[in-house]
């Protein structure tokens, strides 16, 4: 079976999800890293099936945390708000890794300062960010789950019709 119409409808679904997802990432100031650049889809055809897969490339390890957020452990002082409400993920005893934070600080050219305005080391700055994430959590963006659900609900009928057309063409050829 050719699956020509089904492939086109799945490509449209994948393209719309990636386009909307990247828009959400950009809106949430996450539009410049591995996740933004590597977020893509792939439609593959086998002999008796067509599949739509979403790929996250180098962000495969952490895209779910960005999508759903992470609840912090609490215990923070000051005006900080808790983030990640409604997330299935939660920090409990282990802090997020410091090395990726140090790389992020270096790539952004950020410099931390203490209360007196003096510069602090990147390691100290990374620790402060690490502790803040551990206590407050990470905000959920729903860059993938929201567009995927919305687009699937919108396009389910189109995908079904496309498959029915492909099936009809295949039955005519028999």
C-alpha cells in the first residue's frame, strides 16, 4: 500500500506541532539551545504501517522536564515563587547537575555578583542557580504536550480520511 495521503497528513501534523512548540519555547526564552534546534519530527513508511516520531536530538535526556516542569523541594526564603505546579517530576534529595549550568553561564557570558556588588566565581554562581532550581523547581512550558494534543484533536478526522483514501486506492488496485 502507498500511504501517500496518510504520509502527507502525518507530515502536516508533525510540522504544526514542531512549529507551535518552537514558538512556545521562544516565548519562554528557551529558543536558542539544543532543544529548540533539535526538536523535529520524522514520518517513516514500512510495508504495512506509517509512523510519526518526534525527535529531540541532544535534548533527549531532558525535554520532558522542560515540557512538564519540575517541582522543587521548597524551603526557600525571600520572594521566590514555587514553580512546576502540576508536574509529575519532583526534586527530593539530589540537586540538578552543576556542570551544565556552568556551561550555560559561560555560553551566555553571565557574571554573578555578591551582596556587595563584587563578582563571584562561575562555580559559586552555578551553585546559587542550582540551589534555586532545587528549592523552587522549573516552570512547565508544555511546548510539546499542548501543541501535540491540540493538533491531534484538530487533525484526527483528516488523518482518518487520508488513511481511508489510501485504503480505497489499494483495494481498487487488487
